[in-house]
C-alpha cells in the first residue's frame, strides 16, 4: 500500500454539484453524529474508530473547519471534512477522511462529499485543494480524477506507484 497525493489545481469555484440520489441528504455534521461517523470511518478505513476519536480528530481539531455527512433514512452513509493546514499546504484546503459505507457505494456519495469540501475551500478563498489516498482505493481514485484532481509526486516511490497504477486505471497505451 502506497499513499498517493493528489492536487486539484483549480479554479475551485468550478467544482460541480453531483445530483444527490433520492433518499440522500447532505448536511454539516454535528457532535451528535460522532458515533455514526465513527461507524462509517471504521468500515471505510478498517481502523478502530469510536465517537471519542471522531470528536478529537474532527470536532475538537482546530484545523478541521467543517465536517460533512450524507445520510439516508437508515442513518449516515458517508462523511468527509475540510481541513486547513496553511503551514503545510499554503492556499490549499485538505480533503480529509472521505468515507462511505459499502451499502451506499455506487450512489456518488464520495463525489458529493468531496465536491462539498471543494466548494467550502472556494468559499474560503483558497486556490487549490489537496488530498491523500491509497493506491488500492480504485473507485475513490476514479472519483477524484473525475472531479479534477491530478497526481502530484512527492517522492520517487509515489511517482513509481502512479506509473504502475495509471495504466491499470486508464488502459495501457497502444
């Protein structure tokens, strides 16, 4: 598994607005959502998440400016947050922890959440957006490309990972 870095070069104001499927709702998260968000993140990232960790990493974190959720009648099915780290990513917002439950995949939940984060960065006057993902998260990578993100190489290892991955995503050149 290799962490990959992607940049949306802008303009962020041109971020699309994917249609939200019937029965889904996008809204800003509240601290009362922490347990459900933890469930989404635990399933999405196969890590230990609980409400206390969600509160620490999202609601109490000074660099997380908004957390978004998509829900259906049964509860929260996806989440993502807007993170600002100007000392690391000047003039860029960081798309943070995009997670979607398996039962909701294929309904563009990840795209809806990522687009909302991009719009939030544009509303804050930021020029670009960045994110990190894993090389095995193929559906997420395809979504990020569709939304305008491009690979950014931080190391020779990442460049090699992208070189192996891109032909798998888009087909080898003839």
